[in-house]
C-alpha cells in the first residue's frame, strides 16, 4: 500500500519542476530529484 502512495505523490511533484527546470538546465532536474529522495 505504501508503494502505491509513494509514486503517486512523487509524480506530481517531479512533473512540475521537470518542465520548469528543463528550460533552465537539465542538470538541475537531477539535483532536484536527489533532494526529493532525501526528504
């Protein structure tokens, strides 16, 4: 059950910064994803 809620919450969060940071720099996305995992 926990596995189903994890991807659902991570999807929307990564979806926003993905196209937002994509325009700025693709490298920033990797840093953001790592920070989210740490949280």
